[in-house]
C-alpha cells in the first residue's frame, strides 16, 4: 500500500509541474504570481528529485 501511495504522490507532483509550466508558457500569470509559482515549481521539483533518489 505504501508503494501505491508513493506512486500517487509522484504522479501528482509531475502533474502539478506540468500545469505550472503550461500556465507560465501561456503567459496566464501575473508577474507577482509568476515569482511565487516559480518557487512552488522549484520546491515540487526538489521533492520529486529526492523521491526519485530514494528509490
């Protein structure tokens, strides 16, 4: 069961990154939001890399 949860976590993190990148590319973000979302994107990427390193 833990492996299934971790797979879901990884899938959700990747989906989050994909949505953030799509919004940035479509220029749908205000400048102030863009900075905050870049920080969120960096954090999600870091968590995902750590998760992959743990496997």
